[in-house]
C-alpha cells in the first residue's frame, strides 16, 4: 500500500503498534456486527421477496466476514514479539492479510461478472420482486457506505494499509448493494436487463480493485521500498542529527505497515570509535522516534573517505 495515497496531515505515524492493533480490532469488530446483521436481513428478505439479487448481495456480505476475521487474525499475529524464527518480528502478517483480501476481492468481482453474464443470457429467468427488497437494498447501501467511511477514517489515522484494504472491501459491498437497488428498480419498472448490466460493470470494478490490492501486497512481500518522499524525510532526520556530516545509501523495505531501513552516515574522521558510535545511536533513535521505522541499521563512514564502497549508490 502506498501511503502517499493516504490523506494524512502528519509526516509520520505517531501511533504505537499496540494502538494501531487496538484501532484495527475495534473497527473490524464494528464491521463484523454490521455484516452479520445485514447478511441475515438480506438473505431472509431476499427469499421472502423473491429477489435473487438481494440474496446474492447477502451472500456477498458474508464474504466481508471472512475478510474481517483475516484482519483480526493478522492483527493479532503481527503484534507478536520477534523470536528466533522471525528476528525482524511478525509485521508481514499484515502484508499477507492484504494479499488475501485482494484475492478475496478479485474472486468476488469475478463471481459477480459470471453471475451477470448468466443473467444477460437468460433475462426471462429473473422473477418479479417485492418492493420490500428495494428498501432493504437501499438500507444496506447506506449502512455499507457509512461503514466504509468509518473504517477508512480509522485506517488513515493509524496509517494501516491492511485496514485500507478492508475498508475498500466494505465499499465493494456498498457497490454491490447499489447494483441490487438499480436492478430492483429496473425489475419493478419492467426493465430486467438493468440488473445484470450494472452487476457486470461493478463486478469488473471490484475485480480490478482486488487485483490492485493483491499486486501491491505482493510487492511489499518482495521488499519494496517506501516512496521517495518518505526516504527523503528519513535522510533529512539523519542529516539533522548533531555530528552527522553526510548521509548516503539510505535503503528501506516494507515490514507490514512499518519500515526497516539501513543507511551510511558520515562523521568527522578524527573522532574516536566511541564518539562515532554515539552519533550513530543518536541518529537511529531520532529516526525511530520521528518515523514509522521499526529498525535502522547504520554504518559509520569517515567524512573524507570517498572510495567505491562508501560512495552514494547512483540511482538506477
């Protein structure tokens, strides 16, 4: 997940991992309750009102429950302390969860497209629904949109890519409720084809969204760096540390929604090893306090040395 897409006014996340986990659990349980209620009502009313679309939307809501529990499990595991098998911690459970959510969205989108194509081939099979189904679809649409806005607000506040993915999953359900509402309006007005056409369009949108989330998560699992603006902010924090004469070779990689980084800092060549070490410790602490950096490995170079091993790596 690219955090440049998250509308956050802060330069860095000030929330601790425990606070982020608590916010994730709280918002996810809200989603669980909403999805249980909605799916139950949609399926029961859909059967009674003879609306296949509403029943399908209720089943779609159940897929959100799967996503919610994936988030809860990943959130719990990602907060485990580092151990012998995972010396860098378990934060990448979040990346794995985002990948799973992306695949889930992709599957739901493909399923919607498949169902829409089937309806387009046999429009006469669509039964006449009761108007009660339309009211339930509209209520589901409003509920899902409000849930999406709530979850996205929490995700932006704690800067969690996994929660952003889950929030957009809720938006996909709102889109499917809109499809059902339009289809029911068309059904009641004598235009049954409006339902499968709208479902086809939204199904393609949901599938594209799932592909995007899955692709981003896959790159994060392959040690993708954070965006250049965040790298530059880390470099500037290092440069602002007293005693640091220069900085080069700043490298980053994603670890869940946190960052693992390494950097070469240049100090006065006349300093003792202990003095240079103290500067490196101060620089590391400054970066970890100001940025969402889980760990920073520093390499100390003499400021006047410019051999091939310590010169800044040219951009690719």
